[in-house]
């Protein structure tokens, strides 16, 4: 998934920053801060996030000017999805070294994800639903500060594909589709193996009822993206674009490839069942929809209901 690629890129960047620290400072407190910061980056690289937080906090307590330690602390908090202290730490890193593109990028991303997470928490409390089951209207959120830092990152280093991607997400949330499409395209150009902007741009074309353009974009993603889980998602979107065109044979082919790569791609199984049904291949449709209804989770209640209704129709047709 996109999160996987982003996590790896950010983790690589944090490890590079950690490796760059040296112990040549004469000041004892500064030396202790560097020692603790190095230990924090080691823990962060081992995914020991609680230990990393402890080490980085000790580091900045010894030397508040250590922007690398503040950056590491922010990353450790964000890996735990603890946004408020993570944002505060990254703000300190940016304040101490505003020219660092990665600091600006990570802060912009944290501000975006933190705002979305907070809104989701509030909506879950209001509706008494699970956090993962609620939908929020991103248009109601203020992403101005996040956008400011992401644009600073992209200006400092135009090859930071994640900065362009998050800029695209913000423009999309603000109902600025042209700017969003341009940002997603810049993300693809900067790093063609990153799947998320292909998916985002493909889905935008589908909403605009331009399935041919969606097919063109997502097909490029299938060709360039190596991560298998992400390729499965791309193939699903490709299948949806063919489904929009009423090209059920190619839709089924794409959905089948998505399922072959990732057996638990339940959405692809559901959509393949619909394509089989529309194509008149009732036995294959019934099999897919039955398997989908058994395997999909509680959040898929609406699609499960659709699957069951179609299975009743199939039974009636076969009985007739």
C-alpha cells in the first residue's frame, strides 16, 4: 500500500539523519544528547518506538538545539500514531532548520494526517461507531498549515514525491481537481514506482467519467510499481475503469490478476462477481459473491446485501 512505501522512504531518511550524527562536540550535555539520539535512531530502525521516544526525549532534554533528535522524536511519535506530540517535535525540528526539505515534508504530512485522525475520532464518538467505520467530509478541515510545509518541501526538493502526493490529497479535499491532478502527476514523475498517485489520479478520472484516461494512468502504474500488494490495488482500479466502460471481459481479467496477487482482495472478488453476472456467467458470479459474503468484514455490510440480492436473482434464473 501507499503507507508501506511512505513508511519505508521516511524510515530510510531518518536512519540517514541518525547516521550523520557525530560525537565530536566538546560540550558534555551535547555529547550526551548525541549519544541518546543515536540510540533513538537505532531503536527507530528496529521498530522499537517506545524506546525511541524515550531516547529522543532524553536527547533533546540534554540539548534542545539538536534538530535531528527533534526530527527523530517526531517520527517515533508518528509511527505510534500519536500526532500532537509528534507535530510539536517536528515543529521544533523545522524551527531549528527550516531549510531541510524532509523536516518540512514530515511536518506537513503529520499536520494532514493528524487533522484527519482527530476528525475521525470526533465522528466515531458522535456516531458511536468504530473509528475505521466512519466517513468524514475532508472539505470541512483546515489544511492550510499542512499545505504550507508540503509546498516548502517540494520547493526545496522537487523530487520529493511524497510531498507532491500529499499536496494532491489536500487539493482534492478542497475540491480543486485540476491542481490535485497536477500534483499527483508530479508525484508520479518524481518516483514512478510509488502506487498511491496512480490510484488517486485514476479514481479522479473515473469520477469525471473519463475511463480511458483512468485506464491509461493505472496501466502505467501496473507496469512500474513492484510492490505486489500495491499492484493488486492498481489492478482493482484498472478493473473498475473497464467495468465503467462495460468491458466486462477486461474487467474480469484485471480483477482476477488482483485476486491472484492478493487472495484477500475482497473488493476485487465482489466486483468480479458483478462483472460475471452482467456478462451472463451466472455460476462464476454466484461463486464469487458467495465467497465474498463469507470473507468480507462487518464494514462491507452494504456490499454483502447487494451480493445476497444478486445471488437470489441468480437462483431464480437458474431455477427458471
